[in-house]
C-alpha cells in the first residue's frame, strides 16, 4: 500500500469486505457521539461530493446496484482462480485504466483548447468501465495505487506499461523499487509541483465514480481523492479522508492522509509556496 513517502508493502489482494484493505495499524481515530474524531480533535463533516458546476466525466446510464457489483466481484475472483491474477488484472483493468489516462492527458494538455464544461466522450468512463474500475480498486490495492500514481506522477515517468506491470505484479522487486523511487523523488523535490489540471481531472472522475456506485464501495475512491488533494496541498484532503473512514474505518490510506494533515506533513513543493 502507498505510504506518505513510498513503500508498497505486502499488498492485500482480496479484502474480506468492500473497500477495506485490512492492514494492521495503530488506531488513530475514535468513534464519538458526533462521528469519527481523529487524533482527539473533532473531525470535519464528510465531504459533500455533489459539487455545483463540476464537469461530468462519465457517460451515465443509471447508477450501479449492489447486486451488479457483487456479480462483477464474483466474476473477477472466479477469473483470478481460473486464469491467474495477472491475466485477469490485465483483461479487467487495462481498458478502463487507459481511458482514465487518456482523460488525464487531455486535461493536462495546455495546447488543446476546451470550451467551459466541454468533455470529450471518448475519454469518459462509461458504466461498464466504472464497474470494472470499482471492482479493481476495492479488490486489489495495487490497482487502486496505479490509478492514484497516474494522477500525481507524470506519464513520462510512470508510463502505462509500468503501471500495468505494477497492477499485475506489485510484489515484484523492480516494480516495488521503481514505485518507491518515483514517490520518494516527487515527495522530496521542492521543484516537483503536481500537474494541477491532471490532478483536478482525476478528482472529478473519482467523484463521478462515487456518484455511480453503492455507498459500500466508496471508501477507496474517497481515499484516493484525499491523497491527491493532500499532494496538491488542498484543504479538502481531510474531509475526503474522513468520508472514506466514515464508510470503512479500516481504510488505512485515508488514515495516512489524516495523520499527514494533522502533523502538517506535505510534499516538499508545498513548503515553497
């Protein structure tokens, strides 16, 4: 799983319940009468993700039901057993990941002129792609992490071949070491400013995914949003992390973000602004 400066430890590839990574960790929050209270301080309310004026990035044809998600997860797990994890991840995630990355590239391309509110449909995640993405980021943390990394690290350094390789084989030494180096370099370099347009696009797409899926499966998308916002130096990071923990109090990525925000830890570039 992603830590603040790097380190994919051993991944939990099949969480026992939706959205939970079930990593053993020290408790950093408690449940009070008014909800989750991290670090003995009252938390902000969970984020209201229905933001006015937000550009839609999905082709919606109706929200995904819990039954549909359960069937998709069963199919994914069945394919993992019959075809192997690597082959299943490749066939299940490659298309939505590449559509996602096309959208990020489009958003960050300053040479392309877009009218306000315009979004190219070919770069949008449709209902099937959203379902596959949701299954992936909930069932394998390596898949969650490649969606996160693709937003905060430029594709020149974390290309699609590497991200797919990491999603399929996160414990492979060269994959783990490369990811650790990418995050460490980006975290410590004061000149490594994030591509704000790319990050904003990722956040918008994740909010649209959240709009489409049952609440039970929203913790990991909220956690990824919180990490991207933290990386960008945005105040919304804590609220998004609290939203994830309100759904799944074992979501350690969200707890990491809460800890970083509370301790005023951030990427080096934020101290230069």
